[in-house]
């Protein structure tokens, strides 16, 4: 279990607060560089008008989940999109892409951004987004069968509206991040911002006492750099 308050706080920028789950940017911890295929999981909080100026990426799968506010994405391919709470986007950087992310709303913006190691390198960049689709239970957001350039991974969103149990997908590596509410895993309670790194493919379920939202990475491999 990794508590939200224990995340490393990135160097402050004007209007931007970042908390890292893994080594990222100027923060390096040799014992915490990744978990299976997951390379980054950043909690970003942006004040109105604040954001990240144009910057490059390559050979990385970048997945973003908006918690509150309005996120604007612009990239060098001419793509412009705005996402509200529950909105999801995937940017496959491929051989290279430059993009901008900023708070396009009148209130605070909070989003979770995750970076994944791909199994396909190079190629043209690709951007896809989807607005919120409220539904209870566990739903696939992206996977190798749905355009993600990593066949050994899938990202799910879980939602509960009452006290219930949601079975997690079976996989050798699973990463659970609680977005809202409270969730219990193996008797441990996780609240918003907390995460669990799970190894082993045994059956597990996330149990909530009421309304909750959480993201689940299902990963069936570790990175191959050969």
C-alpha cells in the first residue's frame, strides 16, 4: 500500500502542484522507478490558466483521467480537445509528439496521469479521448485490443454507488489507485490518493462501503528492452 500523503511532491511551479508515485523528473529513487509496465502515476493539480507548455514525448503511452475541472490538450498534429470530470485520454507518443496541457476552466483542475511502457516503438503518434460514461462495476478504458500499444496491459475504471464488492481482473501485476471514496483490499482501507501494488494472480476484490471510484491497471508482463 502506498498512501497519497507519502507521494513525492514535485518541484513547485506557478499554479501547479504535482505528486509522484515513482521516480520522475528531478526526483530519482533507485528503489522506486516503476511497477511492472507502469512508469509514472502523477497526481496533478492546476489552478485556472496554469499548465504545462509545449514539450516532447516519444515511445510512451500516456493515459490521463480527469478528476475535476476542465483539461485542455493541444498537440502538434493539430488536435485540440477539452475533457471534464470522468474524461479519459490516451496519447501514444510513437516516434515523437509535442503537446500542451492546461487548465481551461474557471475552477481548479485535478487529474491523474500515467505513463506505460509500450511494446511497439516508433510509428506515428495517436490521440484518442472519451467523455465520462457513468456506469457501476468495472469497465475497460483501454487495452491492447483497443489501440493501446502494449498488448500485455489494460486499464479499467471501477465505480460503486453503494456497499458492494468488485472483483479485480486476474493478472501477475495489478495497480489500484483510489480516485474517490474508500475501498478495502485484503482488509486494508484505501482512501482518495492511496494506491496498492499487487503481485500474484490470486482472486481479489475491491470492497466499498458506498460511493467510490478507482482505476485498475492489469499487467501481464514486465518491460523488455531487448
